[in-house]
């Protein structure tokens, strides 16, 4: 995959619940470690924007949506199992530390 590809993510959270905070931290770590300067993260709090969450088909949180590059992919949970998250989102594995 080209090093210039920009990844766009949308993370749906439920306020500052423990699972939401953990998902934010884990996504931040994944992006810093594996996609430095090649990512954009939008956070949507379903407590503040419930209609948007419903319109986007979000019924569980935390939920991560990879918007770009195609295809769109979704992962539900705290994103704590990095290898599973990378695989599910089609992210490059070539930079995973041993």
C-alpha cells in the first residue's frame, strides 16, 4: 500500500464511558504508531448527536468506521486487540513490531 494513502476514521463513542475512552486511546495509539501523518479521526459522541448515530446505523458503541481508503469497514469494541483491528480494517501489517 502506498505510504501516501490517507486514512479517514470516524469513532462513535458514548460520552466518557470507560469503553469509549479506551477505544479513543487505542485508536490514537494505532494511528500514531502505524499511520503517522496519514490519518484523520472524527469523534462522534452519540449522547450529543443521537439522531446522527441513528441515521448512520450505529446501535452499539464504541464503533470505529474506516471511511477511506475504500472499502468502508467497521469494528465494534475498545480496539484493544491491535492485530485483529488492523486485519479487520485492512490496515498494513508490515510495520507491526515483533
